[in-house]
């Protein structure tokens, strides 16, 4: 898994005027959506329940086909790409790991994807062991996935996609049903994966995790993109946040209120307090 | 007040498990009260919910000791009786609970089986659709609902039987913040308009502790803390020890400010506004003192 070089100039995905309705329904779920996903980004796809986040994300690897408009992977429409090509570029992790897991052992579950991409022997084995190591599940290789807790099943779902070494990873609500340590464990795995140069799109409602990990926020409401920009800016757009059913994370509120006391970063409350401490100390030293 | 739920010395082990899922759990919930249950994954929260609903040991097989009394019936103990019909459990995985092909069908399923007249069912459907914010989706196929909409439907279907005791196992895990606030409102409304007793398992402690009467923090199957939510959430050491839950921001901020010897904050519990106002004032006075 050689780290790729992060560059924001190359589009991995281009969504052009995408409209989508489920067959037999009149109301479109997505309406004229346009989006560019650039290599090396860590995007949070935000929006209220039913805004169209999952439906949009399922277009990235051809799980859905546009009713009208286009989704391009490196400039080629998803409708013209074969399954294997799609799977090599985009990995999609389901919201509910139980929709994805079907093997009777953790190892076989992780093996399934890369084997279908044509890997065999040593190459396949090392892919599997690497992916299990990344999510910290090496010791569970022989376990039956269905005796594992929800947190570990979620990590397994991520590992089985990572094993295909996709360029872009879409993870749909990876922290649902997990406690704080489980959620942070998943996000750390995704963060490391991103640091190696991969592109990440994560669908989540957990604003604390959004502010801690992501670089860009794409906000959806009612089948359309209503805001798109750097995470730190978008989270302060009160009108779009409200329209998307979201709340400003508490750490942003705290950091903004204490900015005149030196608070500059706002990824965690610990950062805010450290910044304020450094600022007060510098002020104090200056006065002596 | 009478106790709606009484749990004493509850111990439970699943077949073949090395460790017990619940160990000496004891608490009570008075009629009309709201209890918040929290704790890290694997602490025993869902197992406890199953016991309260009367699913253990008949539907879910396990070895048990102790007693669970719900709505006056001993559902777990030496001579257990079946659970009362007006105890409803909303499962963590909403999909596992939805059976109707359409939203309307799913809502009608419970009361139809209890023989509620059609006219009354229609009235209840109308009422719960507004309560959970699914109005307009009555005819929608349940498979076409989003994750969050499914979660709302699961709560609505439980409300259709007008339960006296409502047990919710992480009912907002897939909801957006506004959806979570709505569930909080649904629960608050239930409590002011009816005498429904509510037990809710939640990871978002900051949001739900404000309306809860009591709070139970579980850790490895045992009670780590039990008592008044406002004082429990201020105990950051407790959260750090148990792990798995994010403490409310006001409590975390006060604690970190105190540890960094910046501001000698008292405990603010859930009140971030008050914590920030006090901290700003203190920091300002530091500035003027040294000037």
C-alpha cells in the first residue's frame, strides 16, 4: 500500500448535474447536484436525515446510476466503467456493517474484496493481514464476525474495504452505535489512511469528529448541496447549518468566545485551554 | 410515588460466556420518572433493557440471579410472570423492528394485534406522525426510508400501543442533531402530557441528562454510578475512569481550566453559557491584576 502523494488539483470524482429518483417515484432524491472531489481531501458529507447524503455517495461507485446527469471517476462516467474498475477506485462502507458482512470468519470477509480484484497467494495474504493490522483486529482473524460487538463489526467492515486499497474511501456513518472510544478508534484509522494520501468522504452527524478530522464540509438539504467549503468556515455558517439540521460543535463556540484570550485552534477543548494558557503566560511574562 | 421498575441484585451470564454481562445491578425508577442509562460499549446496557422488557430468560436465554419487577410484575426472579402488554422496547437497530411494508402499516401493526378499533388506530397514527415528525410519509415504503426516518418510525410504532413504560435503547444513534433534539422533545412531551415512565440508553449524555430524573452509569456489567444526573455529569474523573462517553463540554472545559491553573472553576454540569461567562470574567481579572 504505497502512500500516494497528496495533491488537491486532480479530481477523483466529478458530479455533473446529477438528478436521481428511485424507480416508480415522482419526487427526486437528488436534484442537479454538482460536486468535485479532489485527491487527498478529507470531506464530511453533512445534512439532516433524508437529505440525500447516502444516495449521493452510492453514486460514487456505481451502486446507483443517475436518472440524469453524470458521475465521472477520473473523467470517465461510472455507467461506462466495469465493477472491478469502480471497486479499485472507490471503496464504499455501508452505514450498517451487517448489510456488508457475510463471511463466517473475519479473515475470509477481508479476503473477499481483494480476491475479486484478482489478488492471489502472498499478495492476497499480505493485503489481508495489513488491513486487519490497520484496524487492530489481527487477533480476531479466525473469529466469526457475528459474535463480535458492533464496534468490531464496524472496524471489520472498514478493513474489508481497505483491503481493496481503493483510492477514495466513502464511509457512511462509521460511528453510529459506537461509544466515544469506538468512534475515535474508527476515526483515527480513517485519519491515518488519509495521511497516507488517500481521499476520504465520511458521512456523519457527529460534529465533534467533523471538526477534529475533516478538512472540507459539503452540506446537503433536500437533495441539493447548500454549502461547501473548509470545515472551519462552514461550521460557522449559522444559516446553512440550521437548514441542514446541524448544530455548531461546542468546541467551536468555546474557541470563538475565548479568542481574545488567545484561543486560535478549535479541534478540541484541550487545544483551546492550551492556547489560552500559552497566551496568558506570554502576557504575564511581557508585563514583568 | 410508586416504583414502576425495581431491580435488585441482578446478575446475568450468557451461555458459554467467561464473564457475567450484568453483576449485582440494583436501582429503581418511580412512576413517571425518566432514567438515563449510559456506559461504554459492552457495559451491559442492551442486556439490561432486554431484562426490563421481560425478554430474559425466555426469549433470550441466559443464566440469571436477582429480581426484576416491572409495572408490578416480577418478570425475572424465582417465579417470573410474562411482561405486561404496556411495556414497550425500542431496539437499537430500528430495522430489526420494522415489519410493515408502509409507514402506516408498520404503525398499525401493534394496536391491530391488541384489537384496537380501526377508528382509534387512525387517530393514534395521526397523533404519533406529528410527534415524531413523519407526517407526509404515511404511504412511503419502509425500505425507502433513510436510517434516521427508520429510527423515528420505530419510536412511533412503540408509542402506538400507548405504553406505560417505554424503554429506548439508543434511539437517536442515526439521527441528526435536530432529530436528536426532537426525540428529546417527544420524551419531554410524553412526560408532561402522560405519566409514561421512560428508560433511555444514550451516548449523548450532555443532551439527555438535562431532562433525566436519575442516571445509571454501567461499566463492565456493574453499576459505576447511580444518582442525580447533574452531579454525575460534573464528575469528569468518573467519565475518564469508565471511558466510552464524552463528558458534557461545560464540565470538560471547567475541569481543564482548573487543571491548567487558569481559572478556579466550580462545577457547571451542563450549563456551558454560565461556564463561559465566568471564565471570561476570571480571565479578564487576571489581565487587570497583573497590569
